[in-house]
C-alpha cells in the first residue's frame, strides 16, 4: 500500500510542476506550439489594450491576425 502512495505523490508532484511551468511560459507570452511571431503579436496586442492613451482603451476589439504569422 505504501508503494502506491509514493507513486501517487510522485505523479502529483510531476503534474504540479508541469502546470507551474506552463503557467510561467504563458505569462511570458510563450508556450508550446506558439511561434515567435505570434508571441510578439500577443505582447503588442496586450500593450495596446493596456495603454490608457490608446483610443478606446480596453474597449477596442481584438484586431484580425496577420495570416503570414
């Protein structure tokens, strides 16, 4: 019975570390299957929405993505 408990704890720790790593990557604008161009576009879009002097501020709908990225 103790063996199953140890295996369960190891699996839980591995899943928690994977979730934390993915969370950090997403906060940095990076993640798996995200190209450098898409990450840059996400940062630019977020900066435009956060800018209080940008006309419309956070009310501006997200613009259409460049299909070449």
